[in-house]
C-alpha cells in the first residue's frame, strides 16, 4: 500500500505505540557514529523491512547518489539510493521504527510530508534524529551530547546522562522540517547529537556509538552494546597513550588541555556556548591527530 511517496508492507504490521529513530546517511554522521547506533538497534530488535520510496528518482539525483553494481556468480544487481524504513518489536514497552533518510535533491517538501504522513499513520509517539558531528571536545571527558528536546520531562530524563540543550543556529538540513512539523500532528520530536573529537577523525567512531547508546539506554533501559564498548575503549586507550607521550615531551601543553576541559565543563555545567579556542590549542590538537594516524 502507499502512504505518501512510500510503498509500505501490506498488511501494515501492528506496532505498540512506536518510537522512531532516524539518521541522515552521509550527513551529520561523523565517524558513522549515528549510523552505527541505528544498525545496532536494528540488530538488537530484529529489524524487518517496512517501507521505502516507490520512486526514489522523484527525490534523489542518481548522478550524485551513484547506483552501486554488485555481482554474484553470473548475475548482476544494481542498487539505487532509497529511503529505507524498518521496524523492531520489544517484549515490553514501545516498539521501534528505524529510518534512513538521505537528503533529497528535488521535491524536498513532498519528501518531508511523506515522512510525516508515514509516521502519523504508523501511530508513532516520538521521533528522535540521531547525529554525530566533529567538535573540539577534550578526549579526557565523556563525549558531549546535545539535544533539541523541548519537553521538560524528556529534558529532565536526558540531563541524567549529562545531555545539554542545543544552542546551534545556522545552516541545517531540509529534513529538519520533519522535526519541526511533527509536533503539529501530536508527535514529540527532537534530536540527539554526539560531539566527537574533530582532531581525531575515524572512519568508524565507536566512542560516539557507545555514548549515544548510553543516552538511549537511559531513556529506554537498554544496554550499551558490548562490541561497541570494547572497540570504543580500544580507540580511547590508543589515543590516550599517544596523548600522554606528547604531553610528557611538551609539559606546557597540559595548560592547553586544561583550556579544552574548562570549555567542556562550562558547557555541561552552565550550558553556555563554548569559547573560541586559541591557536595554541588548535596546534596541539593537530599534533595529536598526526601522531594517532602514524601510530
């Protein structure tokens, strides 16, 4: 059956007051931390196909999202970019809906309206956009997570894991309209954005996944994935070793690290904007990243 631009499994499965989690592939997904988190939740709750766009070419320029050719024996298959929706059931509590929503190149408003219609038809009660961005956060502190949650009860629950309100203003994705429009149809909507060190860029940053799962776990009583925890610890231990070696060679840089920590603590404790970093700090962070890449 069709819901907006989406072709949905027929019959539509019954879901118990579902909550939805979304990511925007290749955007606000530094180190793929947000995508790693969504994929883990799909595995945890046995994600099954629910919907995708009937005609993705209406929204996506396939010369920018290139089709992918794969072969198996004598057969070949071409996969094109689409928006994919899956669902997972829980033994207790609300069920989950998972969305991968690439940014559209055309007919963006119709795309957004179709997502809103789909979530409304499925009876979704809450929508959370997961994201990860690079930031100048200290490696000696838990990763910063910011949120746009406006509901005071939700904000109180998030504060238990040191999530702070987002103060971002500036360019954003057209898909932010989903978060803006959902409350008009009675669906709570907010984002959870983990800030990973911008001076340490990893293809897959499991520290970001672990931190997002800690926050989600506090909301839904879920466990942090053991694999993510182990890989995150390996990444952190390796980087900490590199950092301590550099600090031993250049003790004066401990003042630089303290500035990073003070900025972080001010943001978490007083929820103020982080002050601009000095050139000395940026030089220190650049050296850390170079050592990590060579190690």
